[in-house]
């Protein structure tokens, strides 16, 4: 649809009100310091920080690894199925406030099984919140299990096996954690197995890693969606491929800023990706750590790049088209998107 351009002064309100899907958000990365302290108290876990503010002040990172170190420390407070449920509901409430109609939540079991929890504790807690999402938050939610790429493929296979008894609770398989030095092809066999089992496939590629990792994710892992993918812009042949095959990118602007992928938001390439015809979407990645949930990513990035309401419509439409929902639900959500744009026309 081509709607008349909305004036720049009304754009922030449009960005906040427009329905959207979020496709790149790690649930453990939504754990706000307040909830982290509450869970620590509930589970008698001693945190390394004296109070909420001291913890929040520690959220300054020079790269992905520095973030992952503090992120993993935060996961130590999660002990029970109820903890995972409560954490997910807290995120869903924030997403609802941002007019998110559908979310596909990343999680991993390996961090938690490493702490002695069972995969079932993690998956059942998360899934119960997703199952409650339509009634409780007026939205749909599904789960994508990510393998941790700094660990071995053997460990990823073990993770997959542990999750299989609960496979009806998981829509897809992804690949997350430290990108550099861990190319997608390291996980070729386990992704082939996940594909045989009928899972939807995605992978982080081309955030800190090179464009070649995006090629590998597409050709070796055979993923349907690339998480991040901003380095695609360095490779014209890859850009052509992404446009031609309509491969979505789940872009996370504030995350890219916080982890120094871009020195300023004004240098981000989201606008260039959209103008090139890439199916780019906007997402929050690890919102508790990176300075904002979904609407914050939209409003800050659009302001910094001077993007307009047509870019807004395109990213929101892309988010529904790139999601793993069925056609009838997609149509319903896009209709709601159109209705909001009609009120601004």
C-alpha cells in the first residue's frame, strides 16, 4: 500500500501506534535489573552488584563478548519454571505496550542446563507464557531455540535431543552467541537434522562477522531468515541475492549502537537496506541491556536517519511477512496495520 507521507512531527506517534511483529529478541536479554533482583531474592542468589542502579550502570559494552559476560551472570537468577514464565510475561507486557501483535522469542537451554536446570523447566515456563499471551496480552508469541555457537556442534545436537520431547512448543531453531571465529558451517549437520525434523530455521550472521557468514547461513545451514545481517551491505552480490530471494533481515539498531557495530545511529544502514528492497525489520535484541524495547528502536533510529512513514509501513509489513505465522493470521495483522495508517492519512 502507498499511503500519503505523514509529517515528521506526527511520525513518532505513528511509529508507536502502528501494529508490528518482533522477530529478534532474546528473552534472557529482557531481564530488567528490578526483576533480576526480585528473582535473586526469591531464589537466594547473591548478585555481584549492591543494587539495581549499580547493575544498570554496568551496562556499558565495547563489544559482543563484554555484553555476553554480564548477560550470562544475569541468567544465574533463573531457577524455576515460574521464573521463566514471569520473565516472559514481563517482556510480553512491554511488547503489548509497543503495539506488538506477534513475537518470536529467542531462548537457549544450554546456558541453563549448564547451571543444572532441565531443558523442560526452561521450555515449559516460556511456553506457558506464550500460550497465555493471546488472552493476557492480546498478541501471539512463539519460541525459537538457539544453539550457542561458542560451544561445539556435539553440544548443539545434545541440546536438540533434550528439546525434542517438547518440540510442539518450539517453532524454530536459531544460532546465537559469539559470532567471530564461529562460522555457520560449524553447525551444518545439526541444522540439517533440525530441517529434517520440520523446524523453521534462522541464524545470526553478519553482525560482527563478515558477509561471508551470511552466505554460509543461507547456503550451508539453509536458513529462511538472517538475524542482524547488516554486513550484507558490503557485498553487492549478496544484496542482490537477499532482494531476489526475499530473505528477511532482523535488524537491531540500538543493539548495533551499544555493541559498537556503528559509532552513531546516524551511520546505521537500515534506510539503505530498505531503499535497496531488502526485507528489513526492526527489533530490540536484548532490550534490558541495549537501551530500549521495540518502539524505542523505531523512534530513535527513524529520527537519526530521517526515515519517513513509507519506511515505517514497509518495516512493519516486512515484520509480518517475515514471521512464521499462518496466512490468515498474517492477513488479519496487516489489516490492523492498514487501519492505523488510514487514520494518519
